[in-house]
């Protein structure tokens, strides 16, 4: 029996962001959900954990934005433009 509240993962439900790691550290892949009730759901993999289910966590959109801006300021490659990430996290 299918769950009527379950949604399949589609392009519009998650933003995919790849973040290069510092020298000697793994790259990160983030699936970022739409913010809901003040939190954003994130599923994260690294190049060391790609064959796993990934780690799920929730955080404030402003915290995630700050984290990604810090990565960019450290001159690490972030696969999406910060403008697009900001718009996504603003809902």
C-alpha cells in the first residue's frame, strides 16, 4: 500500500550542490530541500561515502547559506551560483 503523503524525488524538490573539499579532504555533494517551518533538510555525501545512503540533517537556511558562503570565500568550488542558492533557501 502506498503512502499518500510520500512524494517521489523530483528536480523541483531538491537543489543539488557540489562543494570541493580543502586539499586532502573529500568533495561534498548536498541535496538541499525547500525550507519548511524555518529549517531546511539536507542529505549529504562525500566522495568517501558515495556508495552509502548519505547523512540526513536539518538546519536553519541562514546557517547553510553562511556555511556555503564560507566555502566560497575559502576559494573552494561550489557548483551552483550563490544567487541561485540564496533564492532557493529563501523559499
